[in-house]
C-alpha cells in the first residue's frame, strides 16, 4: 500500500544513509523500525528478580528503603552532610 508520511529532515537523511549502508530500501528501514516499535508494545513488562541470600532474614533493623538520607548515613557514616 502507498501512503504519505512527513518525517523530520534529519531523521529522513539518517534513515536514507542507514538504508544505503545496509543495502536496503528506505521503505524496508521504515517498515522494520515500525514493526520493532509495535512489537515492543506487545511484550510484557520486564520483571527484575533480585538474588536472595541465606541468613539475611530481610532488612536489618533501622533500615528504611524509602528514606534515602538514612540509607546514606548507614552506608557512609563519615560523609559530610553538606555534600548531600
């Protein structure tokens, strides 16, 4: 199907250069980019799994992950508070 799209001049120039360097057409480059973008939308969000070590029993007493200043105090007790 034919259609007309408007592209930023710099983006078009870069896409044409990419197509020429890779021996493909501008249409193929645009189609591939659009397919890739649409495929990312369908992928489920990535979940991060953090390692768990034995004997930890969770957070140490007094550690509040929502309190950045307190975490810095625990990690760098000798740091100058004015630098934070």
